[in-house]
C-alpha cells in the first residue's frame, strides 16, 4: 500500500461523482466507496510499517472525510428535493384599509403648495350670504343670488334678513379667502381645499356636492407673472410632466383681471385625445388678480397689496388622473370602487 | 351666443381671418368660441360672452370692435342718416312712464309697405337663430343683433287712444303674446299699455294686439332701457326668455337707446319705404355720466408683471375707444359709454392685459418673504385620524351632506336644517349625523360583501334654538362584526390619537342607534362620542341582514385630547408575578365594575389585568357568569416575593366578595 494508491482512489472517487448526474447514482457511488474501497484501504493499512502508518493513516482519513461529506451533501440535496412546494399558490389575504381617492389627491396638492410656503386653511360649508357673495363683490342684484344653482337654507322671512344672517351651502371655497385675510396681516399664501355645493341635478359629470381647491397669494407687487410661475410649478408637479399653460380672458366678480387656465394635456402629449376633447388642452382652473373690493372686504389695503386667487375642481382632476368616468362614484360608498385606491 | 361671420365682415373693408383663425384669436383675447359652424354661405361662431360684457358684446358691433382691437384691422360702423317729414310725433301720441324705465324713445313711420326682407337680412337673422317674419319686424331684430339694443314695433292703427304708458301690471291682468299664448300677470311685471289694454310685456315680449301684419301702414318704433332686475324677475315669473329680455337683464347703456332707434328707422325706410315723422319722444330723466379713471403705468406693470410700453398701452386703449390724456407715466382715461363693466383701474388693466396677450407675460418666481407658515392643526390631526382608521383596515367613504325626507323621521324635526328649493327631495335636509348615509352604504355593499367597514370625517349640521351649527365628526360603521370589534377600533384609534383609554357608559336614546345597545365613549369624564348597534327599525327599513354597528366621535373633543408626543414609560427589569382569578357575578354585572374594584385594591403593584375568559353555562349557577382574569403584579424596584403578592391578592378577593352575590373561585 502506497500513498499514490490512496491518492488514486481519491481521484477516481471525485471523477466518478463529477461525471454522474443522478443524485441516486451519486449516493450509490458513495456507498460503494465506503463499503469496498475504504475498507480495503484500511485493511491494507494494517500491514504498513509503523513509520508509514502515520502518514498513510492521515491521508486515508482525509479520503474518508471527503467521501462521507459528499454522501452527506447528497442526502441533504435529496431531502431538499422532497421539500418541494408551490410558490404560485395565492398568499394569505391581509386586509388593509384605503383612503378615498379625493383624500389622496388633496394631500398631493397640499404637499406641493406646502413646498412653496403655502398654508392650508378651511372654513364652514354652511356659509352666510355675506361671505359667499357680498364680500366677493357680487352685486346685490346679481342673478346668481336668485339662481336655482345655489342651495339656500330655508329661513323664515328670508327676504328681510341681512346677508350676514342669510345662510346657504357655500357655492365655492372663495369665502375662506375673506375669512382668512380679515384675521391676519399680509403677505398671504394660502390654499383652501374643501367641499362646495351646487343645486343641480346629478349625472355622470355633475354632483350636488364636490371638492374645490382654492388658492390665494397676496403681497406687495404680486403679479400675473408670479401666478404663471406658481401655477406652472403646481401643475407640473401634479401631473408629473413638463406642462404648458394657457391663460384665456374670463370673468368672475371677485377677480380683475380674470382668466381661465388651460394646461397642456399630459395624457396625449397634446396630440389630441378624448380627455382633452382633441384640443391638446385641458381647462383646469379659473383664476385672476384679487378684486380690490374683495381685499377691502377683508380689510386689506388694496393700494398697497395685490394678489392672485384661483380655484379648481378636485373631482375632475381625480377623474382624469384615475380614469374615473362617473363623478357619482366618489359619493356612492361602493366598496368595489373604494377598495381600488 | 351666435354670431354671423358675414355680419362681422360687414364692419371691415379688409378680409377677416378665416372663421377658425378668428375663433382662435377671440378665444385667446376675448371669450371662448364654443363652435364654428358653416351655414349656407356663412359661418356661425358660437361665442360664450360672459355676463360682464353683455352690455356691449351681445351685439355684432361689440364683437367687431374687439376683433379690430386684437388684430389692428380698421373697423367702421354703418353711417346713419335720417330724413324726417310730415307732422311731429308729439302731436299724435303721448308717453307716460311711471316706473322701472331709464329711457323711453318712440318714433313713427307712415306709409310703410310690409313684405319680406332683403335676402341678406334674412340670412343673417337665420344664422343667429332668429326667424325672419317681415321687413319691419326683421329690421328691429337686425338692429338688435347689430347694436345689442332690443327694439319693438307696433301697428299704430291698432292702438286705442293717444297715450302709451309704461306701468306695472295689475293683479290678474292678462295678455296674449305674439306667439298667441295667454299669460296671467302679477304686479312685478312691467307693461307697455295703451289706454285700454296691454300692448306688450316691457322688454320681454310683444302682445298680439298691435302686431304688424300685411295691412299695416303706420308703425311706432319703441327703443327703451328697462330696469334689469324688473325684467329678470318678470322673465322668471312668466318663464319667458327672449333675445330682448336676455339683453335687458344684464343691463346696457342708455346711449344705445338713441343710436339703435336712429339706425332702425333708417333701415325701415330703406326696406319698407314710408315717411319718418318729425321729432322723437324721449323720456330720459337722468343722463348717463362719463366715467374717468386715472392710473400710473407702473401700477399696470406691477399687476401684469411685465414691462409693457406706454405706446403699446395707448394703442390698445384707443382701439377699444377709450379717450386718453397722459402726463408722463400718468394716464387719465375716459371710458367709452358702452363699457358698463369698466369702472376702476383694475378693469382697465384687464383690457390692456388681455389684448396685449397673457401669453406674452413671462413667468416670474415670486420673491419669498420670510413668513413662517402657520400649521393647520385641524388638518394635521384629521390626516392622522384618517391614517389610523385606514391602518385598522377601514375604507374611507365620502357621503352626501344631505338626507331625505324619510330619513328625517329618525331625528327631531326642529333640530334639522331644511333646504329652500333642493333640486331633488333626496337633498331636503342637511345631515345631522354621518351615520345615516354610511348605514345606507353598508346596505348597498351587503349585496357584494358580508363584511364591510367604512369611515368618514366630515361636517354635520344641526339647529339648536333657531341657531345653525356645523360640526366636524369622525364616524365608523361596521357590517358583519360585533360590538366588541367596533369597540376595538375605537380603542386603538383613541390610543393612537389621544394616548388615552376610554371608558364606555351605557346610555339610551340616541337617534339611529338601538335603545338598549348604545354607550357613550368617555375620556377623563368628557363624552367624546357614541357607539352602538343600529336601531332595529332602521335596520329593517334598510333591509340589512348582517349586524351593523356605528360610532360617531366629535372631532373637536378628540382634538382637545390630542397628544403629539408620547412619554416613554420605563421597561421594568424585575420579573412579573402572574395570578389567575375567576369571579362569579350575577349575569347583569358590567365588566367595568369588577375591574374598577380590583384596580383600586391592587394599588401600584398590580400592573395589568387581562380578561381571558367569560363563562355562562351548566357548570355555574343559573343567572350568574364567571369572569376569568389574569393579574400581573410587578414592581419597579425589586423582585416581588410570594407573600407580598398573596397579601395584595387576598385584599382584592376580600373586596370582591364584600359585594353581595359575588364570589371568587380560585
């Protein structure tokens, strides 16, 4: 028995294992080497001289170690194979709640404006006529005050009451402009998200209550150019795209000048689609420079300060963004809808 | 409002831009053009003229002037020359204006020939949605479309007496209008009448009596300026809206009264022949004043945020018919009579801004003043509330702010706020609670789900002693769960928002909830809300099968307990000692009562009490139940000995058993 012989057994073993693909056969190889080769090595070892014994014994033990370890590995592998399981079976159902899509949108809008130093304010939904109309420069005989569009509260001898005592459901979030300003000193940067009301029949694009986001920035020398910058940033962040703005003349009693703001359609990249009605533009908000009469109503010096205000419908933006085709889904409480957000 | 492209072209020698281009230009500098449509050899532009410009732009002249100002093209109004002949109108008729009329003018033309209008007039009328009738009526309508001033024509021979008056109708007075419809009038409605009967509803619609027909030879032409509110109310009362009433409702300059009258008599004599009588009746008690506005160009530049030149400003204002005097940077402008909407410098700035073009103003980032933004604590807390409720697995819903008549039966009538004229009875009252609409949502959802849990944070509205109140509340509703799941939601919610543990006190008589299964939610002796099962009557009415629970908490009260920072409580190093204890009590004993007694006696060593079982059944006497508690004793400063724990436990048992019918089973 020589050292080379043992080395040869080792090489043979490793080669055989290497060549063999089947796990079962590899296990058989291990068994064969343990039962036949190893025992013959060790029995031959007995005949070796004491001097050789130490060296040969060490190598033989090393060989045994290698074979046993390989056998162990094969067993582990076989076991792993038996532990097969289906990763494609469905996971456990873990229920989490959801926030309303309009809550999500409000929060996104709020966080964009917060970055520009705007604060969030709110005011009552049940408002008096003075804040809703008078303070916002609606003439006493303005048709909107008689229009069926406004939801008035039934009050005895309504006609003889002063406008501060006549109640209605606010038709816009603009009354909060005045409520906010009259209690503070300029400059102002504020947004007002909130529920507003129209007395109109409901259909897929009209609701009796819906949400507006109002904004106001007042200071010395606040200009239309500033408006374009602030709103450009807001809409760019909101739609997460490079957007273009378009200001068109319009009319609101509480702003002068007044304009409608269109934003380039980020859905079709202005190529024309159903959302922008093939025009490439989406009408997104009404805006303008705060009318001096409104500043005066709120006890702000209109000679010293100027500012812009704007208002946009949150429902419509959420409908565009989430591809919702019926505004009534927002107020229907249907879990099949709510659970999607 | 519809405008004829050919009609607009008639004010210009130069060719107008194509109808589509014109639409684009108007949209960017004037108002939105909703549609451009080809009709015969004309185009119709449907322009959304907003109410502030009704006074001058419910007319082709007004829109043509805008086109001239925007494009720089030369614009010419038709030249008006009239020739009078024969007797003076004043010898024939007298006008008595009693109310609601700022100016009233009348002219007469004799010997007209009633026939069809020239084709160009008929086409332009049709393009604007007006039906041609005959040359006299068409001329009046044509001049209205041209100038914006409504006009009316009468057959002079059908008028009784020698006096025309402008007066309010008498109660129950009646009139048959030109469309042969009969109307009963009221004393808000202004009339034009002869000495016998009404001739027409002033500013709204003519009567059939003095109608122009083929035999008509002598006509009176009325041009007047009626009070806008009177016309609007009358038109609403009678539910008649006409081209005339629309224009009067918005108000227009009294200068138009004369301009349009001159123009129409010229057109009538042109298309129907006849002789224009001398003179004119002109009731005009108060002449309109010219408006003057001063501003500095720096103010304008500050508002626009752009360095517009003096030359540019002058060019724009002149094109819009403003008269200008200037001293350096100071402008003194006179507003043209037809611009009833312009009265302050900001109005002038808008004129300059829109013609200059908002697209020519470059965005400028506002200079940021260092003003620390105040935090909106309400919003912050509301957001946190929503997040916690969401994290407990609830779905946020938004419900209507209104309830219907039927639902109102569940509330006290005098606490409800009623709407004046809601579009549907579904919206008759403001919601005095969120629960009702949320229960309705559960009923709907039960078609698809056996379990559902919703929450909403919103305003509710109540009337107390005639005063209106609006209050924010937080509501939760559950379907298919029991009372204790609802309570669990409230507990975890309050723990997170207020850091407090609420106690629940049974109460009765809350709207919408079951008389026997309702409790107040109490923090530190303050009732912050209610929790309970839906009342059986409402549940039946809503056809809900599963169990339904509701919670409504006052936002203000929750806010008052809001804790932003939480205080760390030291983790105890010494081992706890556990003892189990079963208490046998009469079945109608509240858990809270048992708990209180143990807590009080346990002192500071008794760290926690956990209820791990409640038993009612065969093994214990009828009419009793057993609470199984685990008591956890732990000290901050040492390892507790058995003796110490035993002593406290004994004291607890003693106290419990001191209550009649209570027994401790060890």
